[in-house]
């Protein structure tokens, strides 16, 4: 797998030109791992429920995914406190990271 690209401030991972908020770096490794494990289990549960055609189980599993992502700091209130807005899911080229990102491509 190619190296992952993060913004210089570490707030976002860039995937196909889109920003995805990273986990809160203040989490302990044990906390982070527990939440990642819960996230992966919930994602597997979504897949199983979808294959079974069980809409209620899909909804329940998606709630678990959302809870884990909130715990990680990837959703919900931002984990930084300098007043910068959340640019999660924005295209890099439309954000304050645009010049930095385009310089990487040169």
C-alpha cells in the first residue's frame, strides 16, 4: 500500500484528493485501539446484516460505526481548539491546503 498522506498539521488524511479527519492524537494507544477494534467489528456487522437483508441490523451496526468514529474524534466536534473549521470530506483543492497539496504534485 502506498504511503498515507496527511496534512502538515496532522488533522486530515488525504484519500483521492479528499480530506478525512484523523483520530484525536490525545487518545492513548489503548483507547485508540479499543475504538478501532469496535469500528472494525461494527463495519463487519454492517456487511453481514446487508448480506442477510436485515435493515434493522444494518441500522444498529451503522450506529455502532458512528459511535466508534465519534469516540475516535473522526466525527462530531473537532478535537483541535484553535477555531479552525472542520474540512472533513472537502476536496483538498478547495481548502486552505490547496497550495501545499498542489506543490506536492509538482
